[in-house]
């Protein structure tokens, strides 16, 4: 069993059960590149400020670079007795460089070291998630552009409501994802803060240069309070919150794709590559990728809850409880990236069934609001118009007719305000085109939305 880096004060070794219980290298080893990068920047600063010699700094840097290659090649022997990624690397560094390696921890604590690693890791992963969200949002914009003119029943309360352009519906997901992009971009500002130099929580008496290490590591800003710096996990919780909102959007999409691919709707074909069969029912084509995305949303929500509960009762400053932030954070990153990747790929295979959508527009009196608006434009108070159209719908339903099937005489039995021009109002295309208010479903509006979205991507990236 390896001697502990902190073992000088202890008369006996850590019990093997306690060691197994408290280790984190089994999961925090994924931070090895960030840990080595942070250490190299720290050592460069230690030399520049005269704290260690050039020879020691060069020896440490070479050793760390060699260790990174060992880990890359899968040759590094991780040890549970060294607890975490930091001490595993430090132990190997001392083996390679002797007393020089033992200087790497000068003017630094594992408290600020782990925060530096985590922030560097989250900066990189947030950037990758932003790129994936952009790619998914672009998919919706291009799907909208490719399906202009397809009319689709808008649903409210899961009941057919009004005719809209399918493109308009698809662009609603673009708007959701655009907000996700904005959230992640704002979160990134708070992730992009260097805690290095805060040490255990009180700072250090060594003449370090925190600005130098921040610049070396590409951080936008530097933490202002050493106690807060080592205590802060707000940025982790905020990141997982942003992921939770994104997953909520993906889950809503998944729910619609599950419904739309069912024969009761039959609006979309998801493609064989993203569906599965049944072990007993040979006819089945199940939307498993959407169902799994919907299910994994609960997993990310659980991670957010775990982080918030983890932090809610902790006094300042560092507490070992905070080690428990890594697994929910890492799991969230892995889950969200995979969900984005599968949905980006799946959307490329979508085939919309226009005929099924047209069929769904018939039945449900989806242009009833247009009749009410028609009467309101002719001077009938809207509430009175609403009541009149309710009676017309009830009558048509009892007669087994659609609104377009009613004779003018039947309409005029309910209101003398109704003339022949009513038949121009109650077409599905006429209904959709009439919704030309800003943000509405008319083709002109949708085309503007597509142009604005493409401009957004050009400026955002």
C-alpha cells in the first residue's frame, strides 16, 4: 500500500475498506489531461516567480508530458491507494524525477487543483455541447426550409386545434435550442474562471502570479475570494441545469416523434437505423431512440438534484463531500452528448408523411377559429362570434359534415353576416396564410424566420 502524500501526521495506514470507500481515481481519471495541463502551467509560473529553478521546472514539465503519453497509450498503472488522479500523477512524477517532482505541489492544494481541472474539463465539454446543439438546431432549420408548404394540424390539449405550416412547428424547436445555446454560452462565462492559487482556501504566502497561470490556461477571469473559489460548485450545478433544460426540450421532441410514428398519427417515418423490432411481434418498428432520450432526461434531472442536495448544507470552505460532484457531472456530460448525437443523426433520416397530415386536418373542425375571426372582422363581438361558431360546429358534427361541406344557407341560419367569401377563409392553406402576425405561421413569416435563423448561426459561430 502506497504511502499517503498527507501521511506524516498519522501513526497507522488507511484501512483498506476506508481506502476503497474514499478513492475517486476510478472516475476522476478522465481529468488527467486537464490535471497535467494545469500542473505544467503552475510549474512554469513557479519558475518565472523564482520559486523553483529552471532545471527543476524543465524536469517536471518533461516528466508530466511523458506521463500524459503513458496514460494515452494505456500504460499507466492507476492505483486506488493514491486516491485520485492528482496523487496518481504526482506519485509517478516523483518516481520519474525524484526530488524535482516533489516540488510540483508548491503553492498549491488539491482543493484548487481539482477545481482547476474541473473548470478546464467543463470549458471543453461545454464547447462541444454548444457545437452539437448548433448542429441539431441547424437540422430543424433545414427541415423547415425543405418542407415549406406542408400543412400540419397544430395540437393543443392533444386535440386538433388549427392548421399551421409543418415548417413553423419545426422552427419552434429551433427557438428552444437557440435559448439553450444562449444559456450554455452564459454558463460558460461563469465556468471560465481560474481558481488556481487559492490553495486550500486561504491563498498562499509564496509570491505566485495568478494572472500568468490564468492566461496560460486560457481562463477568461480569476476568482476573487480564495474561500469561495475552493467552495464553489455553482458552475457545476448551473451547467447541469442548462443540460436539464436541454434534455427537457429533447424529451418533448422525443414524445412527439413517438406519437407521430405511431399508426394512429402516422406523420413520420423514423428510418430503420433508429428503430428496433420486437422479440415476439414481427410487425413492430419501435421508436426506441426517442424513448431512451425521454428516459435519459430523468437521469439528468436526478444528477441536478444530486448536486443541489450535495451542496445545500455544506459550511465553507472545502469539504470532502464535494468529491461526489464528479460522477453526476461526468454522467450528465456523457448522457447529453450521446442524446444530441443520436438525435442529430436520426433527424437526417426523418420522412414526413404529408398525406397523413392532410388526412388529420380533416375532422376536428380546425378552421373554426377562422370562422370566428371572420365574424369578428364583420363587426360581431368576438365572444358572440365564438358562441355562434360553437353552435355551427355542434350542428355540423350532428350532420356528419365538415365546415367546408356546409351550404351557405346552413351558415346563414346562424348568422346573416356570413357570405360566399366564407369558403375562402376556411381552407387549410387560407387559414395558415391568414396568420401573418409577427411570429405567426404564414409562409412569409416562416421564410423570414428561416433567414433570421441562418443569420443567427453565422453570427453565433
